[in-house]
C-alpha cells in the first residue's frame, strides 16, 4: 500500500473518534431530554442522519482505499480519488449538523447544500475509482 493511502487511512481512522463522540453527544441529548433536540423533529432527524452518514462513509472510504493503489491512473488522479473519498464523510455530515445548528431551527438553512456537495464528492470519487479499475 502506498504511503499516501496509508496516510489517508490514518486520517480516516482518527475521524472514527469524532464519530464516536458524536454518538455519545446524541445519546446525552436523548437521556438528558435536552431541549431543542427531542422537541425538534427536524433537528433530531438531521442530526441522526449526520451521525449515521459520517460512520458509514468513513467505513466506505476505508474499505475502498486499498483499491486506489490498484487503479490504472496517474498519481494525480489517485490523489483526487483519495481527496474525494475523504471529503464525502466530512461534507455530508457537516451539512446535516450545521443546517440546524440552533435549537430553535425548524428548517434547514443553506448549509444543507454541504450534503449535496458530499454526495457529489462521494459519487465522483466512486465513479472515478470504478472506471480506473476497469
């Protein structure tokens, strides 16, 4: 495995701690019946989605990273793929969390578009990796 892929994997593994902390935070909001969370279904739903997407996308990126080194692509393309795969689990959850950051928010703000950017990053990285592996 290349040093660039190992570094990317290391960064992703460190983010697992932030995902775990996020889960603990959501659990504390539930158990302490935190105002602005339990009584706000939009915020609760988006924060739950943010946490779930963060965990799944980090695991997805870790699972496909070994294939990046096997791709028939230039070093620049491999770097782009790694960047896109790391951007997705950062951008998408940020959009879910930051779009309803205030407890009184009942509608997502414009930062919800970060979820679209994360989805585009995921799609572009997966497609690019897939095509270079064919």
